[in-house]
């Protein structure tokens, strides 16, 4: 029996199932890949249960076929406007005057007891920092002396109905959801460096339907946000502006797109056939870039508003790490830097081997990050059985022997 990690990135434009193994170093070996166009999902929310289920089933089957491994459970990404977060503080008396792991569990439980509506489900409990007898700035309190333990947390919740719908779609493939992971947290595990986490940086993952962000300060997640705007809005703008089918607009965006109009030559043209025309029409690339720039600029302006609203805009000397499929758009880095007034770098998954031909792209940061998330947390290891092309699934219940296991599953 071999311990294998499996991640399913359920995006608005694609479903990506990855099967991976850690080789004892920092290199992640990819054993299987299943990429399938998404149907039935808009802006991270399932709108057609059957269509979404079929897309996930096909993605899982491809990953099983390429890896020779039957997938029983997986770490699954989650995003969408239904995701929200709140800050909460918990406090407990220290039993025995020395902090042990059960004191930490109890104080996190106290923080978690904040009133959460019945239609919300807790996805993550993020530890910001502890204090003992009023002494702040403690990262790891276990073993320290004191009488009162307090914790500052960032609790991420999602719409319970949406979470259950996603769980059912994944279950249709015979796969049990071992844990849901918020998109930007998974992406951060793939692209954010240790120094960036410590110095202060924001991760911005721009996908097809959403723009997902997480702010890291002093090595921890301090704020998360999901914007219901992404690359599909750029495609829609092109389709309307040039009077083209959406599929053709997407192709033009990928082949001819540019994020800054002023950097495109005035004499550059390409040919398309708009609706109502019986022959190809020449389109100036500056016109296309103007359409793209307006929407992408809006995305970064919304991101800047969220960063300022969080109150941490002055704590990001490492700037913004940009990833996701839209970050491959030429000149987008310069536009982001101008709007946000901070340093920006574009990142893609690194230190991967095996079946990685398609994965060296910012579009797969979340998928690879899901595997690194599981690998960096021993209790989150995803079990998979050897066996080829078998559709017989064994439901492997997640047994939580204690509250300790519960919080290990919730903590990033």
C-alpha cells in the first residue's frame, strides 16, 4: 500500500484532477493528470448538478487511467462569492499552568464558537497568533507557562448548500471529499515563498469565474477574499465588443490578447468574421487591447479596494504574487503594478516532475497547491488504492478520533 495524494481543482472553466507522490525532497512527482472542460459551474457555484458531476467524473477517470490508481478520496478546491470570512478571538484558562495541545484545541474551539449562521459551513480556522497572560506575538504556545491562553483567528466559511452540492458532485465519481481548501490558500502553497509569507504578500489567483486573494503577514494568513469576476468577463467583453461567438472570443483572447493598449502597435491587425458579415474583417489589435485593458484594470481596482478595506495594504512589502489562467495574458504584470502601486510577479508551479507537460502554467497553481497542501499536513494524506480502470469504489470514512483531528483538518 502506497500513500498517494489527490487533488481536484473544481474551476469555472476546467476540472483538474492530479495524483501525486512526494519523493522525500521538495519535488512533487505527478503520477496522473485528468483535465476536463467544466460544465454546470458559474463563478465557482454549481448551477447544473448533473453536468458538473459528469465533468468531475470524466476528470477523475482520466487521472485514474493515466496513473493506474483508483481514487478513493481527495482534497477539493472551493471558491465563489458564497465564501466569506470573519475574525474571532477565543480565550481559555490553562490547565496545569503549562500549555499543551489540548489547551490549544480548547482555545480554538472557543474562537470557533462565534455565532455562525446555520446556512454557513466552516472551511478553515486560521491561527493569527496567540497570547499568554496578555503577552502577544506568540506563534507556538505549547510548553509555555501561564494562566490564560488567547488566540486571534480568521474563520473562513462557505454556503452550506453550495458546499453540499459540490460534495455530491465529487461523490458521483465515487470520491470522498477529505477536505475543502479555499483556492488562494492552495495556490499560495504552490507559488508563495517562505520569505514572501514572512515579509507580507498578497496572492491573487485570477481564474475564469472568480478572482481569489489571500494576504499573508508574518508567515500566516491574515485575510481572504473572493471577487466574482475573472477571465470569462474579459472574454464576454471581447465577444460583445467585436460581435463574436464566445468560443471565438476566447480563442482571440488567448492568441491575440494584450493587457496594455499603449504597448500595441497601431499598424497591427488580425482577421475575424463577426456576426452578420459574409467575409473576414480586419481588427486593429489596439481595439482588442482597449477592451481587455478596461476589464483587467477593473479587476485590479476591485482587488485594491479589498486590500485597502482589509487594513493590511501597508503590510505588503513583498507585493503581489499573481497566478491563475488570466495571469498568462501578455503585459498583465505591468498593468497590475501600475494599478496596485506595488511590486508584482507572475508565478507558476515549480519543483514538479513526472506528467507535468501541461502543468507548467499559472493556470494549474491551485491544482498543484492542493497536493502540496495535503503533503505538508500528514493528517490530510489522501488514501488511494492501486488498481487500473476499476470503477468499484470503497467509501473510506474519515474517522476523527478526537477534536485534535478535527482542528488539524480545519487549520491551514
